């Protein structure tokens, strides 16, 4: 009975070999070692890739393009901009000279018209003196004033009114023909001649 009681008291049984639990420390050590070996593999597995021929060509083209851009900028700064400035100044000078030429042309036209007006009024003055000589029947003055009026008509260069100029030439021919032999008829024709001169002077205003 004592033996049974001793067995029933729950005395510890001897541990069986092969059933020992695995220590946590060893398990953790194994778990930690796995990633370390991976890192070493990654570091030792990285290799520098050699530059390919295509990459060299791309780099060369890029360098050439950069050189071209720099060269273009240099040309722009040192050559184009000064020439552009000179061109702008030349354009301004040309515009100024064009305006000067336009002003000169306008003044020349005004001078030409003034000169024509002066010629017409001089002819009118000589015509009045011819009229006085015809009235006085002074043949010397008549011949003298006929020459003056004829010179005045030849000096007049008025192309704007050719019909009036033709009429003046025709009318003066009648005055010149009748001035010595028929002074009265010459005075009548001279009146028509003077009227045409006044019309011409009015057209030139």
C-alpha cells in the first residue's frame, strides 16, 4: 500500500530524453541570421554596369548640341546684336532721308509753280507795255515789247494746260502780224491774248 501511495502522491516523473523543448534563444538566433545573409548577398551581387555604345553616342550628341547652343549664343552676342543695332540706326537714317526727300520734292513743286506764276505775271506786264506802245504808235517800243513778250512765251514751260499755251502762241502770232500795219487790230487781238494769260494765272493758283 505504501508503494501505491507513493505512486499516487504525484512525485515527479523522470523526464524523457528527446522531449526537451527547443530554447527560444536558439530560434531567434536562426531567424536573425537569415536576413543578414540576404543583405550580404545583395551587396556582393551589385555590380557596376559598363557604359553601352548607345549611351556614349547619346552623350556625344548631347555635348555637340550644347556646344552648338553656346556657339549660337556667342554669335548672337558678338556678331548679330551689333549688326542689328547698326541696321536699326540705318533704318532710322533712311526714314529721315526719305522724309527730307519728300519735303524737298514738295518744296521743289512749290518752287516750280511759283516760277511759272512769276513767268505768267511777267508776260502780263510786258503785254501791258506792248499795249501802251500800240496806243502811242511807237514802232520802236512796239518792236521791243514784241520781242519781250515772245521771249516770255518761250520761257513758259507749263505742261499742265497745253491747250491754253497753244492758244496763247496762236493769239500772239496774230498780234505780231498786225502790230505795225494795223495797230487797232493788234490791240483787239492783244486783249484776247491778255485774257488767256489771266486765265492761266488763275489756274496756277
